[in-house]
C-alpha cells in the first residue's frame, strides 16, 4: 500500500462511527492474535516434544529395566512363578475394576482418543498399565510391553495438550507421546516417528505432528540409552559378509536381480499371511472369550490357569514372556557358521536351537494371553514369531538364516500392525541399513497380503469413486 492508498483508507476509517471503529479494531486484533498463535504453534509443539521426550524416555527406561529384571527372575525360577499366572491375572483384573476405570482397554483407549471417539484419558493409565505389564511378565504371560510404553507417553502428552491454546493440539500431542513411548522402549526413533504418524489412520500420515513427534522420539531414545536401558540389535551386515551372501537386489551393473527379488516377494507373501492371520485370530479369539466369560476376573483366572499348564508343558517357560529369549536364540543360531540342520529345526554346536514349531506355539500362546485379558503389548512377541518363522522357511528359499530371521522380524510386524514405514525403518535401525531394499520388498508384500487385518483398532479411509 502506497502513501495515497493509505491516506484514502485513513479517511474512510475516520468516517465510521466510534462503535464501528472499536469493532473493527477488535476484529483486527483477533486476526493478528490468530496469526501469531498459528506461527508459534509448531515451535511450541517441538519444545514440548523435546521436554516430553526426556520425561517419557526416563519413564520408559525405568519401566523397561524393571520388566527385564522381573523376566530374568521368572526365567531363573519358572516353576515358582508360572503356576501363579492365574493369581496374577486376577489381581490385574481386580485392580482395573477398583482403580483403573476407563483405562482397562489399553491401546484401544489410545486409539479411541486418537480418532476423536473419546476425550477422556485419565493419568491413572500410566501406573496401571506399567504395573499390570510387570505382573504379566513376572508370571509368564506371553505379551510385549510397547503397549504400556505408548500408554505412558500418550496419556501424559494428551493431558498436557488440554492446556495448550493451539488448533488440533490434543491429536498432535497424542501422536507425539506415542512416538516417544515407542522410541524409549525400542530405541528406534525413526521407526517410532513413522509408527505414530501412520498407525491411527490407515493410508494417512499425520504430518502435522511430524516435527514434534520426531523431536520427542529422538530425545526419548537418547535419554533411555543414557539411563542404561539396552537396545536389541544385530550386526546383520557382518554376518552376511562372513557367509559371502549379498542381500542387495541390485547387481554390479545396476540392474535388478530378478531371482532374489522373486524370492523376497514370495517370502513377504508368507509373512503377510502369518501376520494377517495373527491379527484376525486375535480379534476372533478376544471376542469369543469375552462372550464366553463376561466377568473379567473369572476369564483371566480360568484362562491364566490353562495358560500356565501350556507354558510349563512346552519346555518350562520357553514361550513365556516377551519372546526375547527366542530372538536371542534365532540370531545366535543364525550367526554361527557351525549349524546343524535336522527335521526338528536348526541348532548350533553350542546347543542353541530353533525348532520348526517355535513360531506356531509362540503364535498360539500370545493370542491366548491377550484374549484372557493380560496387559502388555504384542510387538515383541510378533518379532519373535516372525524371526522363528523366518528361520523355518529359510531353507525353502535358500536364504541365510540370519537374513531370513531379520526379514521375518520386520515383515510379520508390518502385516500384523497394518503399517509399512515403521517396520522398514525399525529393521534398518536394528539390523543396519545395507539390507534396506530387501526389507522394503518383504515388508511391502507382507503389508499388501495381510488381508487388511490389524492388531489395532485403526480407522480406514474410504474413498468414494
């Protein structure tokens, strides 16, 4: 606006009545305040994300460390703890009825709030989910712990968001807290960011939360690591180099290796069927047992007693807990050149063995545990199911055991969770990025072949044509 235009506008403004001038000034101030608030939103979200990441990283490190210690105690004394699984389950159900009202649904509560179906997310979810997961781990329930970690992050961040004056603050902060919780427990910040952005709404990335979620995830990962919580990782590249196998889908001439590409695609289809089948059967099983035993205490006690018997009959707790023991055995076997293959599976000379039925038993006891109502997560058991299934099918495709286990680790998670980018990235962060094209192929095929199933109550975008 030049001087002449400004003079005209001033003269026009002076012609208005005092009341009109006051109203116009209020409108101008409101508009300016709205613009300033919008400009400040992202930097504020990022700063809050960093702060939240530090707090959630510390909380998840403490939570994970206690979980590891309790699991070690159970592994050392399975006959003392696994028979008491029913009592532990009954205590969980009673505690939720007494003190944890509205939070007993676990991750379903997170999704209900994230999809704007509910607006209540009590902070009591934090201690309830943590303690209940510890009880599940101590007494041998086959469940993970990322569910509790993400509830810790999302409950804290969501309640803080209620004090923020910014548009969509509740949703952005919930996603930020989920990313921080996932990163703190797995120490995979890129995968945590991707998972939080893509898991709520199928086919959509919540990019408005990208910067705060990434800031929170990287901070939570760093703090968790600084506090001594250890990350599971495998140097897959050195194992493959020692075996002389190249996992690259590109030849030296830069063209695609069609044979390897086909093998990876076929493996991805199998992983997709396993992960999608897990998600489908979990949903069917949960619905069936809720109808069969409407009383939560009765259900978890009866099913917990049955689960104790199964866990003790099958190798005295081999399939109890997170499944990290199976993961360790997978990569101890896979990384050892002196491997003996037999009808039951594979083992190395030190005696670490992976059986051909490991994946299916872990598959079944995890579904049974979660259907009973035990609290925890499902991602780490899915890693174990995928890795053991990968070793089971490795010989079929002529794949090195370590690579097949790593591919299954990521792809079964992709198919069961109905997510794509997080599984690809977590594979890179845990196994190294040299094999990223291979992980991309198997995770893509698994994601496409899972039948649209998910372990989470996601919302799907429906496009009308």
